[in-house]
């Protein structure tokens, strides 16, 4: 219904760094769900691309800020546009890979995917209509929760995020956790 749409946040993501007006444009919709049913089945369906709408289902406690997930979508789009950069078979699994500070594809799902004990699921889907988002929420079986940065911030497990990205307390004295996470994601492809 109309109330549900108000809680679905969309963010525009460019597919590439082209400055010209013909650059492909995509919209990423982020949905925050609580208490999804059969989480291991959802993760399997996401990996196999069998959910009613292609999407990324992440453990919300391990995504420090929406910009991190949006950055992973943008990087995955760049990888998709240059097949030599793709490390996985689908855009959605490539997004999971792009969240990871290492080149281990399997670890991406272990670190950022949902598990049976995951209470809060942050879902990202690209170019989905309102009707598709509603179908997706129904398929995932969770309660759609109003999204805002303050609510999400209360869910973030900063200790686990620091451990995943190997961020030291000294680094946090000179930069924010969000900036450090984004840096570690980018450095994965630069530092051999």
C-alpha cells in the first residue's frame, strides 16, 4: 500500500563514470526487514537468483552505512560492464563480493550474507518497481521497517565491522568508520 512505499528508500546509482548524458542510470532500492523467515533458504535463493526479484540480502549489522552498499552496487555495475572484472555470475552476487575487503568470493557470503540468527536484513534491489518491491517483501517474509539512518545506526555492530575490515582504533582517530570501510573495499582491487 501507500504506507509501505513511504518506507522504501531509493537511491540513484550511475553505471559508470561517464560525464555524457547517455550514461546508463539505475535506481537502487534499500529495504530494511526484521525477522525474515527461513534465512538460509533466502540466501540460497539469492545466490541462485531464484527470488521473485533479483536482490542482495545482507546482515544489516555488518553494513555500516547505506553508502557502503550503494558503492558495492556501483562497483558491481562497473564489473558487469567489463566482463573481465566480474568475479561471480550475477550482479547481485558481485555486489556481495564488492562488499568484501578480500578477494575471497565465498567469504563474502559468510561475512555479509544473512544467517539463521540474523534479525535485521538490509535488502538492495536495482531498478525494481513498487509492485516488485512489495512481492519481494512478501517472499522474504519479514516485517518492513521504516528506514532512516538513525534506525540503521542502532543496528550496526562496529566491533564486527572493524574486525572484518581489519580497522585499528588508531585509524578511527583520523577517519570515520564509513570512510575506512570504503577505502578497504577499494584497496582490495588495487593492492595485490
